[in-house]
């Protein structure tokens, strides 16, 4: 693991972790043991711990490529992302007063300062239930991502919101905007905050990436950046400024930007 991972997962009062277990460094645990500690520990992740690093990275890469909708440029970017990994770890953490451990798959980039951490995936029934909560409008690539991770973040970022929290976060933000009598603008036009589905939060700030239910650039709903302080969403009307304004036609386009492997002019 790189230096930033080592620092983040320290067992001390600053990190908030009272116990940390790096699974591939401890061969004494059985799958039954880790399931007792973390109820949602995936069997496939446990099997990853038995592979050497090269095989672990290749297996995870192939699973991502197989699971996400195929697009030539996205395929290549995901492939490139895995080439940048120096380690892929399964790490369990426990916070004080919490009865169970949490488990994350941690992607260490070979630059010493960046890592990504993903939570266990959802089953198909839970993914379908999430989509129904939002009237079946969520894009396919976003839903497929939950087959890989239900929650995902860079370093200490808040990150992609877990499925079980998306509806509450969206309603909370919609109510907050209404109660504070904030007007949300796209360029010069006011939009209805109830048309925003909040799926990513930036470092616990009131800044989000959202699906906007009135923008369908590629047959599925696109996503925009929302700033509570500015009271604006991305101006998505000019295709030439989408990237500059953090407006993305697909979830995976935004996700490649988040992974820092897509460069925009």
C-alpha cells in the first residue's frame, strides 16, 4: 500500500479507528471468521486475499470491465487505471461503539498520495429497489456500478453515496433548499430542486454531483455539479463546455474524471 493508505488507516484517535485488519497480510482468518466481524463481507473479496498481487489486480480489472457497460474509450480508461495500481488491499476497520467492522477494497495508486476505497457491492434486488425509489430513471451504468461497489471515495472524500442513503440525502437537500428559500439556477433559468438526484458529495461540503431529470444527452439522464453556496448547477447547454462546467452525459464519464484518468481539453 502507498503512504497515503498507510496514514489513513492508522489505528488511533485521529483516524477514528480502534482496530484495523489488512486481510492479505493475515492468513489466519477463515471466511467464516471475517463474516462474523463484517456481516456483508463478499466471498469474492475473501478469495482475492488468497491471490498474489498481480492476479488480484487482473481479476478485479476483468470483473470491472465485464460488469460495466461497454464503451471503447471507457474500456481503455479503466484498463489504464488498473495499470496505475501499486496495490489492491482488503481492509477491515472498526470504530469505537460500533458493533461490527466495515470492509473496503482499497486501490493504491503508484504516486504515494492517492488511493480509492470502495464498499461491498449490492445484490440485484437491492439495485432494482434503488432504481424504483427514483421512478426507474437512474442510468444503467450507474446501477451497474453498484454491482462493484455500494459507496466509493477518493482518499478521505465523502464520495459516491451508498444506495441506502441516496433517497434520504436527496430529500434532505431538496427540503433544505426549499426551507432556506434558495433558488437553484442553471445559467439564467431557475430549476426545480426536486429534479435533482444527489449521488456524490464532496468532502462533507454542500457540494454534490447530481442526476438532473430534465437532461438526457445520450438517451439516459445526465449529471451536473450542484453548489449550495452559489445556488447553481452546471450549465449543460453548450456541449463544448460540459467538462469545464462539470456536466457529464453519462455516469461513467463523470467517474473517469473522478478517477483522474480522463483528461479534458
